[in-house]
């Protein structure tokens, strides 16, 4: 199976003693960074609804973005992102063999880099997939990436002899994957909290659980979608009455 997750706005730029790989869409990332660096502070603030300080930080990041960055200016993607999903993934605690398996089976959707493997070297950035960044391909990043991400996922799944994609990404990011081009069966787990007897999706918990599901797949080397039902990290249990084959539902008691 192949698993996809979203990136994170927050970064952890601690040094990592891990060999890094080169992103497949590095030329596209450079092209987009050059486009973004031409935006004014006001444009960047509006593009991603940023504060003045964050707009200035990301302007400086785009200005510093290089075609061939020094090794110390990059970090492995799965270890650099630090949002809710990555609290669940806990990539820094995966051992060498688990990271190697993740390199083949885990992919990170990215507004700037398109599609990343866990150990792909990234430079610091923030560019959300939903951003309406105008390029020669259109008025948004969805227009820019078009069919590229679906084609890449098809290819990567074939490399691990799979026709199943476990979608643990947000809709904002998975919406960039063209459904008519994607040839894989998509399974989208849902994570819910039992609040006073009413199952409810709570964004923070669901994001973390999606990372935990990716970790569960990695650590157990899962290849059969039916094995997802055994997911129990964080106190979640599979709910057959709420589930369909392609939308398995996991529920746990609400944790205030």
C-alpha cells in the first residue's frame, strides 16, 4: 500500500543525522519559489492569510531558496514538518528499517514540492496547496499541479506492486490529486470522537490520528487494506456499523 499525508505549516529545523534524497519535483519547487519571491509582503499576507511577521519570514525564505542548497540548509521532509499529523507520525522515533520502508510507501503532498518522500531534502518554506498563486499554468496551485501528482502516485504505487492508496491527507491537499487520472483504489480512514454518544470529527484529533495511521501502516508493514481495521493507536477502535469498504471509521471516547 501507499499512504499519503499532508505537510505542516510549522517546521522543526533541528539537525538530523540522516542521508537525504532529492525531490522528484525539485525543478517545479524552484519555479514556484521564484514566482512567490516576486510577491510583495501584502501579496503574501493575503495569499495565505498571514500576519506581518509570518509574511516577512516567508518572503525571506523564498528569497533565500536555492537551486542547489548547501546540505545544512535542508532537512528530511518527514522529520522537518512538525504539525498535528507529525505528532501522530512521530517520524523521529522510527528506526532505520522503518524509515527505509516509509521511504518506499509514504508520500507527503506539498504545495511547493508536489510530492515528497520522507527523506527528501526540503528547504524551509510555507506554501499551502489551497493558495491562489498565479503561474503560467493557471490561477492556483491546483491549476499548476494538474495531473502531475496523480501520475506520480500511480508510478510510485506500481514500484511497490500496489493498487491501493491510503488517503490520510486533508481535503485541501488530496484535492490536488486528479481523480480521473489516479488509477488506484483510494481508502480514506475517518477518525471520530464519541462526545455524549454523538460521533464527531474534531480537526486537531483527526489530524493527529491520520499521522498515527501512517505510523501504524509503516511499523506493521501493511499490504492488505483489511489490516487497517486493527488500528488501535490513541484509543481508537474500528466501527463496522459506521464504515464502508473505502471509508473505515475509527472511534474513541472524547478526550477534553
